[in-house]
């Protein structure tokens, strides 16, 4: 199942980057699908959107057809998955769980495919095998 998701995400990524409406831009922010200019933030050392100053998570270099993990600059082709919320995430280690934290949003994908999401006061659990979804509001 996980290999299928990786292959599917690679196909989606290629189609996504080639059909982007801002295809004249060299870089595409994978979370928004928009063409951007990127610069390195002098204080944090992270790659950011030049226009907004927002840090990037994953972006695509359309000239090299590479997907890049912005925190490290590592090329992560084939290691991007589309989660249950239709957000692209980097599967840092396929044999371990993947965690992503962004302010009050947290997401954890277990190695068995289970997904746990906390967004504000809401907690969501998704079973990786059945797709069963449980939502709890605090």
C-alpha cells in the first residue's frame, strides 16, 4: 500500500509540476501549487518564499524536475506522499513514523499507515488499512 502511495504521489507530482499555471517560474511551492521565488532566510537559514517571507516545506525545481525538502535542501524524489488531508508530506524514513508540526497543526503517519492529526482543538485518527476516520473535538 505504501509503495503504491509513493508511486501514485510521484505521478501526481510530475503531472502537478508540468501543469502548474505558473509554469514560467522555476520553483513551485508544493503546498500551494504556485510559482515562487525562493531565498535563504539569513536568521534561520531556511528557504523561504521571497514575496511572503513564509518558510517552505517542500518545493519543486521545475528545471531539474526535482522535489526538495526545504529544511535541508535534500532532493526527495519518490519520498513525497499525499496524506488524507490532500497535503503533500515528506516520508523521511519509510520504516519509521513521519511527524510534521506547524504551529497548532500536528500530523503523524505511523509505519503501519495509521494517521493522527491534531489541528487546534480537533483530533483525527485515520486507520491505515480500513480508512476508518474518528474525529474528536476538545
